[in-house]
């Protein structure tokens, strides 16, 4: 009876217990709770999956994307690409909207801190296609922001960020509070 209960418990174990590291060539980053993970998935839009608000192109790069892992139908969130800056993965993954792809990267899993199915995609390949590095975010950003060229990190030149700083200050609490903070701390 105990043996049957153990088998039933293992069969009902959540997807977290699965090991997707086989065949992964992902580069480790030394992040807390990271695991190499290579799997097949369908690229989708979380608003479509969760609320039925679907578009043909997963939001055309304006929405987050998800990977519906074929092994267990889990929704995996590719929140970062392979670039050293913590850039998002939408530019790399969204072009494959509705397609089955294979991805290789790092999966962050730690239910105690609420990290479940957080993915850092490093490579992606469509069915029958070749591997592609997931590293186009900065080129995509530069193409969308041609007037923001210059030296330094992209976020120091991003019009959206500069607009928010202009409106709300660096701390997001207004320019007067920024001025008092800077005077007090610097």
C-alpha cells in the first residue's frame, strides 16, 4: 500500500520536479536557483492563454510572450535573452508566435521565493531550422529608437525612461523630493 502511494505521489508530482537539462548547452550565469533547460514549446501570448485576448502576432512585440512547454503544458516565461545586460526576450521569441520551437537556456525554479518557470532563453530554433542566438534586443531597440544613438548604456538614452524621469523624477516621487535626496546624500 505504501509503495502504491509513493508511485501515485511521484506520478502526480508537479512539473517542477522534471529535469530539462539533458542536451542543454546553455551558459550558466551563477544565478540563484538556475538550472540548464532545453525543451520544446509553442510560442504564445499570456493574455491569449489566460484571458482569450488573442492576436495573430502575439501582440507584435508590445506584449510579453510565453512558452507553452510541450512536455507538460506548463507556461514558461522567457523574461531575459542571452545578452549580458538584463534585456527582455520578446524581440527574440515573438517572431515565432504560434510556432513550435526548441529553446535552450536557464530555468529559475524556487517556489519558496515565488520563482516558477522563469526562463532566460539563450538559443532558439524553429522546427526544422537552425539554432539562433537570442541576442537581438539591443539591435531591435536601436532600430526603434534611431534618435537615441550615442555612448553609454541604452537605458540612459531611452526616450520612455527619460520621459518618466522628466515627469516623476529619478526616484519616481517628484523632482522636489529628488532635489532634497540629492542634496542630502550627495
